[in-house]
C-alpha cells in the first residue's frame, strides 16, 4: 500500500523508489447512486514547459491523442462509465523519454458534455489518483479526492514536476467550470 496524500502534499518519487522510471497513473471514480444519467469522466495530461505552456499539440494527451510526441506518455484508452473496481483510466509514463523542455505534467479529469447534460463533480464519489511503479507493481502513493465540487466540471487532480534530477508528485484539488477548453486556454 502506498503513501496516502492529502491536498497540497507532495512526494519525491525517486526517494520512494530509487531509480524509478516507468509509472502507471491510475484514476478512478464512481457515480453517486442517485444519478439518472451516465457520467463520462475523461483523463488528460498537459505536458508543460518553463513558460507554463504546452510546447506543441503532441504534448496534450487525451482520448483523441493517446501518445505524446516524445513517446513518454501513453493514455490507455477511454472508459465511458467508470463501472467496476480499480482504475477506470490509466496513463503510463516512461520518465526517461520525457522531453527535456517539459518541466511538469498536470493531470486533469473532465466530465464529457457536462454542460449539455447539466452534470458536475457533485455526482461523483470515490475519485482517486494513484501512482504505481510499473516494474514492481508496487503502489507508491494514492490521493483520494475529498471535495464534491458542485460547480465544477473539470478538476486538476495532480501534477508531477521536475526537482533537479527527480520527479515530484503534488496532490491538487482545483475545480474549474467550462470543460476541457477552459483548461486548454490556460496552457496554450
């Protein structure tokens, strides 16, 4: 069992598992029992440079662009229901392949067509992000989303950033309204 993180806390991944390079980022959620419509959550990764911008289209990874330009980040596909136990969507990262211009990666969860369906994260429960060492299958850390975000259809759930030769993961809890396009505007 990995380290349980709280909002704003961080963990140096290399200090937890020396020489770690291959990561499994698993994200999951469940719908509240009173939902009448299926909620389709989507996970995306913004690979960000030192100017706090996405350096090119190939550094925004989501269900329509499953692999980063440098080959380091690979989205394993879209889960449209969140049904079942465990990880609902998975992103694998090879830290040795991350382009040197990328200084951080931001993990975002959005609700597909939230505005059309009048949905928000208040209809979601048990949302989490966990990081697993792909080589050993050991969980390094996990983060359970605590807030309900009744006004949000997008959440920045966590970020990884370079700290000298290491990567650090920080648990975030930042809700936004306006879907994926709002977040893209921030980083383009």
